[in-house]
C-alpha cells in the first residue's frame, strides 16, 4: 500500500510540475504579445497579428470538435460569421436617435427591423456573440447526432449549412447590406473604433481571450471528460456499450466549439472593421480545418501554431507572390498530409524532440493505447513491487 501511495503521489507531483510549467510558458507568451510586440511592430502589423490571433481562437474550437472528438466540421464559418454580425449590428446602430444604419437608406428602408432593436444594447450584443452560435450549433448537433450521423455525412451536412447561410446573408441587401456586409464602423462605447488606442484595446482583449479559451479547452480535454471525448472519436460504439450516451457529449462540445467561433468572429470584426458573407463561405471553413491539420490534430498548441503559420505565410507570399499564394498553400497542405500526418507540432512532439534528446515521451491520445499511460505504468510498477 505504501508503494502504491508513493507511486500515485509521484504521479501527482509530476502532473503539478507539468501544469505549472505550462502556466508559466503561456503567461510569458501572453506578456510578450501584450507588452513587447506593440513596441516592435507597426500599427498595421500589430493589427494583422491581432486578426491572426482571433483565427487561432477559431482553430482551438475546430481542434476541440475534430481533433479530440473526431467530428470534422466544414461549417464553422457559420458560427464565426454570426458572431461577427452580432457585434457588427451593434456597431452600426451607433448613430443619432431615430436614424437608421446608412446602408438601409440606400434600399428604401424607413423603419428599423424589429430583430435589430435589441442590438442597441451592448450587453445584449455581447451575449448574442456567444449564445446565438452556441444555440445554433447545439440544435444542429442534436438533430444530426441523435440520428447517429457521423463521418463524411456529418461533414457534408455542415458544409451544406454553410452554403445556406452564405446565400441567405448574401441576398439580404435591406437587412445586412448583402455582399458588402456591415462596414464603416464609427464608435463603440463612445470610443472611436479605428484609432490606434482602441485597436490596441481590441488586440489586448484578443490575447486575453485566447489564453482563457486555451485554458478552457485544456480543461475540457483533460481528465475523464477529455478521455471520454477521445473514446467517442476512436470507438463510439464501445462508448455506447459502456452505458454512455455519446449524443449528449457531442452536442455539448459542438455547442462550445460554436461559441468559441462566435467570439473569434466578433473579435475579428472589431479589428478588421467589417463583416460580410465571405466569413460564411465554404472555402473559409475549409481553411480553418487546414490550419488545424497543419499544426497538428488533438494538440491545442498545434491548432494555434497552424493558424498563425498558415495565415502569416499567406500574408507574406501574397505580398511577394500574389498570383501564386494558393499554390504555396496547397503544397504546404500536401506536405503535411503526406510527410507529417500528425502536423508540425505532432511531429515535434513524437519525433523531433525525442531525437534532440530532450527526453519527453510520446503522449497517448487514444484510450486503447495504454502502454505509455502514466497511471497504467504506475499501477504496473506497484504490482511488480508487490510480486517481489
């Protein structure tokens, strides 16, 4: 019993040290982003970094639903766009009393539509950024998952949903300014949106929320709940046989992922100054998946790295080789799929770091693979000690 207790205590100490190290690293990176990067980057480059960090938030949501739960969503642009439109509608209502948003006058609208009215309230708009995408994701997920639709059929349905929402918002000139979307924002809570000071506040808020959402995803994917998600990904039938209802867990994680995308969409709209149906384009939703694949599935760090790497590469190559950027993106994706199937971070974790002699063991990501699980190793050592 003493040996068993010692083994478990040692395991807990190692976990605490690992968690403390992770907290220190994440905190240090956040401080660098907030205090160092603004000092060395121009306003344009800092704004660009802020946008890419919002896309990293989306990637975390994609990794949560795809990397850990095994549900390939090709429709997260819906939730991203809804979050952007929710905050954009509030920004467009920052006009003198009894006036309408400028684009409505162009189409002969004389009275503000009733569903626009609540967006005068900033708290309502903020709540809508989170609640509307999460409720839509939960409803869509429930309708799909209760019928046990998964795999490629789930991906096709989410892609079809993206097409529906894209065409709807694209065709509503009177309500959402159609193809142009919501643009030319003036003020938010009395502050001019386009000033350097206000944009720095948006950038800082993005960094803080990225850290907070990373911590949320880290918590969700750890412990028993995280193992259950991976079990659903690897063998849903066995999970159902053990008495769990995978539908409930998949609906929950899909709703959380949708809310994360909505938050990212709102932050991107604040920093880009516009939101349009292009956010709901099928191609953009596919790009989100590519970021996670390149960075590394089932790796939260990989999702962030993939989003930043691909988008910075797109920015660089589009500036230097505007006509060939799509070829570079396709080549990068093919390279990862054929040579690095676990993504960049997955390769570094499983091969590169070990080859450098840093000694970190390969993490176990699936419940059937127990050989390297720390708890299993500890129990095996205790049994061997008792046998002696």
